C-alpha cells in the first residue's frame, strides 16, 4: 500500500468547518467544486444555506459522507443521516472543544467566578 502525504481532500461529501466570514464556526458539507479556489457548501442540518465559499475560508475535517457531485439538499440530508455524520462530528475532540468554548462565552460574571474558584 502506498501512503499518501495528505488524507483530507476537497471532495463532495467532506465535512468542513467555516473559519472566516459571517458563518465562521458553522459546520457544513462540500457539495461541488467551482474551481481551484472556490467550493459550493451546504449545511441543511446546521443552518448554512447552499453557497459558494473560498476554499481558504474552510477547514477540512476527517469525516466524509458518500454523495455525488452537485447533490440536491434532500439527497444530502439522507446521506448525512445514513452515515451519521453529525454524530461522528459531535464525538470528535474538535467539536467538544468548540462547544465548550461556546458554553464558556455564555457564562455570566458570577458563573465565571464560581468556575474559577471551583
């Protein structure tokens, strides 16, 4: 077997996290590639509408579902449910850390104090 240098490729079905822009921090799936620098993403379960986004704005995860290029939203929802993609995402350290940071942001001053003292 030949070991490749990279294991995460920009491909349809790849789960990504948006790093920059108005949707920063949201999780979505690559549906199609426009060119070398832009991809079409969709997040039917996470509230990300189908749109073009620069590939530099996304971080690739190791999770992938099986869809064809240019899949419809309905097909994508079925594939995400069949492969339990969001369940796999929630089980990763990345997602756990992200949710902990979000929970910490919502704490009040007194709750932060109690956390510090504990």
